C-alpha cells in the first residue's frame, strides 16, 4: 500500500528514460546517466527501488543497486523510507551501511560516500553491485566527488558493465554529463504545488556573519518570522539555520508557543530523527541545518523559513588550522530550501533577506575540494595509485597549495614515501578517519592502550558541545562517569569508541613504524595494562598524560608552550590564546596539546577551543619529527648572538652559547644587523663623512665609474669589509674612510682631489674646506680673503661651478654667488655700504677686484 502511493511521485515519468539511458538506448555514454530531479520528486527512494526491480515494473538491474549519500542521517533515512515502502525492515531487501552500523540488504544498499571509498580501496570491482546512484551530487561534497572519480576509473579499467547515475536536485547538470563522458541527462519535473515567496528582511540592518558568530538580533528576527509563519500558514514549519548552536538558541526563543519544536542536524539522536521524518499528529516547528535541504523529506511542511545562512569549511594550510565559517547561502540552495514547502501541497517560503540581496547571492555553493583540508583525499588518491590525482576525473581539480600541504602532512605521518603510499599509509586509510586521527589511534594505542586511545580519538572525531568547556580531559572523565541512558553525544561517542577498538584488532602486517620510538616490536612487548580495552587509563597513568599523548600524536604541530606575559606559541609558529574564564585559562599550564582551535578573521592568534595539559616529555615524544638542534648565529638584541638551540618546531626548548661559530654565519649576522639598524653601527669620523659626501657629489655629477655611496649601495658591498668582525664592537673599529677609498678604481683615486678637492686655496693663502653636504658644493669664506679673485674654480673637471658664500668679518653670511666677477661689479657696493660702518677696522676698498686680499684688519695688515 505504501509503495503504490509512492509510485505516483513525479520521478516515475523519468524512470523509463533513465533505464533506456543506462541500457545504451539514449545518446551519449552507455551505462551512465545524469538524473535531474528536484527535492520531493522521489529521486532518493523511488528510483533505487525501480532500478532494482522492486517498483514501477520493469526488469531488475543486474547486481545490487548501491545508493551513495553524503551524510549518515540521510543514508539511514533513505534506507528506512525504502524499507517502509516495501513493508519491510532495514536489512531485508533494503540495507544501510554507515560508520558504526552495517545492515546490508539483498537488493539495495544505502551507504555514505565515506564508506564506499573505504570499500573501493579493497574491493574496487564491486562484484555484487550492478548500479551505483550518487545521490545529491550537486552538493559537491569532497567524498562524493572522489567516489565518482574512482567509480569512473573502475568502469574504464575493471567493470565496463557498472552502471552509474549522478542524481542532482538542481538543473545544473552540464558538469556531471561531461564528467560522465557525455552521459544523457534525464529530467524530472518538480512537484506541481506552487510556493509563494515572502521577503521578510530585518527592520534594522544586522552585521554580516563573522566566523561562526551570527548576530543575536538576527536570530531573534528569524524566531519572530517562524512565529509569523505559524500564525499565517497551516501545517508544519521548517526553518533552516546554519548550525547546531543557532538551532538551540532559536529553539529557546520558540519554547512554549503551542507547537512541538524539533531540532534536526547531523548530531541529533536517532529518536529525534525518526520523529522528524514521520507524520505527526501535532503541529511542529522543525529547526534544521542543511541536512534537510534535499537529502531528507520532512512530511507535513507547508511553510519554510530560510535564514539564508550556511556553513562552509575553511582551511589555513600554512597554520594547519581548519574551521567552519558562516556564509550567505547560494541561490541554488535557497531554491532547494524553498521547494520543501511545496512537497505535498501549496506552500510559502519566508526569506529573511531582500530581493536585491538575493540577486547578489552566488549562483551555487563552492565545491568542498576548493575549501577543505585535503589530507584525507590525498591519502585516498595515493592508495588508489594516483598520488597527484592527475588521472582522476574530478569535476574540479584540487588546489595545488592545498595538495602540497596535504602531501607534507602525509609524509610526516609516514603514510607516503617518495610520493607512493606506504603499508602504514594503507593502514591509516583503513581506519576510516582523518589520517591524523588514524595515526593518533594506532600509535596512541601502543602508548596508552587500545581502550583509552579509542576513547580519546572518538572524542576528537565527535567533538563535544561548546558547553563542555576547553578542558578535553575533563570532558573525557565526565563521559566515562556518565551512566546509561546517555545523551546523544555520549551515545555517539561510545559507539565510535567501540568501532575504533574493533578496528585495532587486526593490524596490517605491512604497517610500518608506529610513530615516536619505532615499531611496537622495537619498543618491546606492551604491558597487559596497555592491551586492555577498558576506559580507565592503563597502568595508573594520569588522565592528562593519556589524553595528551593521543591529542599530541594527532596534532603535533599544535603542541604549545606558554609565552612570557600571555598566550601560547604552537610548534607551528602560530600564537594561541585561551578564552577568559575557562578552566585551562585559570590554571595557565606550561604546556598544552591543542585538540581544536580556529583563527578568528583578522586575528594573528588562534583561539583554543579544546586542549589537554601535557608536559615537555609528552611534547617531545609526540612531536619528535619537529625536534631539531641547530647552531643559530643571528643579530639579536643589538649584537651577534651565537647559540646552540634546541627547538620543537617554533618553540625554543634550550639555548647555550656557541664558542666557535662559523665565520660565514657571523658575517651574515653582522650584515643583518647593519641592514636592520643602519650604517650608524659603523664609526663615521668627520673625515669619513666628508669623503662620503665628496664621492656622492662626483657620482651625481659624473656617474660611472664613480661609485654609489648611498646606504643601499654600501650595504651591498659591506660584507667584504667584515672579514675580521665578530661582534658589534668590531663594527665600530672599521676604518670607514679607508673602506670608502677602497671603492675607487685607480684612475679615479688619482683624480679625487682634483675633481672634488677637500679644500680650496683662496687669494689670502687660506685653505678653505669645501662643503659637499648640499645640492651643490659650497665654499664659505670671508669676503676680504677673496679680493683680487675674479672667479672661483669649477669642480668635477670644470663641470660644476663652486658656489661661494661670502661672509662678514664676524663669519656671518653676507652674499652668495657663483660668479665672483659679476658680484664685484654689481653686488659688492651694497654689501660694502651695509658692512663697513659695522666693521670699520676691516678693509672695504672701492675696487675689490684689484685690492690685496687679507685675513687681517687694517691695522694688522698695515693699511
């Protein structure tokens, strides 16, 4: 009875064309097809049953139908729905396999993409499978893209008879048709029920989402919009929010409103999942993350409230930090969300933004391969035999920088060598976790026991709620003490810990070194306490030590040491801070192993979300590949510091003076000092300053081969002057004037005093110093000493006139000229009239051009 009703879903009209395409009756590649079917048309549940011969008549496909779902919740829901349509239990003809649950069916299996990737590595032929349906491929999850690439490779080399269907909830099918080799596209019309769009932006502008933060005022607006939808529409209301935290806050605002408020997300208990997906007798408000966009059909919904927000991964490859960030949902996602209101009857979507904002949204979400940490993908590709992923038919190529970072991580874990996967790498891949966590599980089990390692890794792979605080050890203790029935997180944690313990029961014989200390055989037999599977720390070890070992093995570059003053420095070189008022902040331990951290936008430091107190021994052991001792000769604190330094990545552990540093390193350090602090570290005598100015004048006037003597030019040559220098004091003893003269070629050295004389002899017999500090050289001399001189000499081989500053008898400026003859004719009379009354004892002849020059007064000169 259930099945007969489902066979009226819109997708039924597309099934004949889909069968024909897979059988080779359509245009394009035989055995592949793209199915475009909007949410609610039966794509996920009716099509697999039809291809398996269990619905809509027609012959069954050869072999099982394998349905790939991106999420565990969606996989369980799809299997349960199909089994219900057949009047059976999951595990009969329709089965499900997700992490921690394996109930295979005889005709249809629903699995997560992560599970099928695991299977393909050891069973690439999929001998019992005839058809694979990649559901929700439009969501562009990394595992789904990878699975499709692997399956296409299997079709090309091992199973040309394997049939592939890429099922999308959007009409943007061109990329999938191309990836499938020109596969035909089969389209399904959407359900006929219209959906009215109601625009409900906040009255006041709210700040855009920032990191994980969503403005509380905006969440209050969303809650008010939900109440409006309940008042204006019949049926259930489905509200889309970006994450679990926002769902919980909006649920609190809606409590006591007369309708049941249900929260659906990937961490929701199965009982809640069942309640959401089943018809209800009371009116409901369902608050959901993106999991309900297309993978799940919530019955009874007549109105959708869309916050317009979604979560995307962000990875800081340079710092090894990953996080989720809140973004504006794309137009494609908004359309999918709206379609949930018209699944069973006419409905409405309340969009919490404006039509103008809608037009500016991106057309579709960015593929995860562009955003995510690619370490797991790189290991899968290496195990597949294509470490660079160059031969994989991916819809989008992986970013080179992200792949480089992923390969570096795999190399550090011992998972790849010379680009090829190792036996250890295959074992890490077989655990079904991120390679970092797989390493922590395998190596941690050898250090602290299977049970404790499994529990800590389960806690890392199933992060606790934010309310648990930042002390991971305290969270672990609380979970161990918690008696059944446990809350949803504790139940998932226990299930995952059990699965991980089982995965440790059959180590690969090819497994290589297991981390610090070598292989288990090299370390000797493990004590009985380390083999047991219980949750308490083995052998009387402290909880902090046990948890710290495992966390540090997973994230060695996040081992952190307290800085002087405040904050921490991670081995990666990134600063980290603890939130004020937390348990760890109050204790301020010397060492931490940071399990979870993110970097707020615009901040140079990471924010610690969860960490474990460790000691230096654990840090050294877990992060051993980052441990190095080096001779460091550097300019530090205003002088050369020569030390032998032991570091754990960027963390300095110990430093001792180095007695006989490498002279080349010393010269490099001195050069760094001169570059950072300037040439003022040298002793610039008046003679050196004057010589530099003369050389600068000639360089400006004549160019090559006269040397440049500006700071930049001297710094380029300064290394050759430092042969005997070992410290700052030696710089002060450098003969700068001799150094400058050494820059001159022999011919120029001979002409230096001719072209740029240090002093010029004037008619009085005085030798006057030339000032080269200005734009032009200046001779400043008392006026009476120049009587009879009709022209000052020109410099630079006659190219640059010498500017004469004529001084009063008291040495004060009286006139400036570059043409003495003209001054005697035209300017002297005015100067004579002004100064002879003030200085009557000095000569002021009417004809200075023919007068006798003097350095004395009239009486002293006998006149």
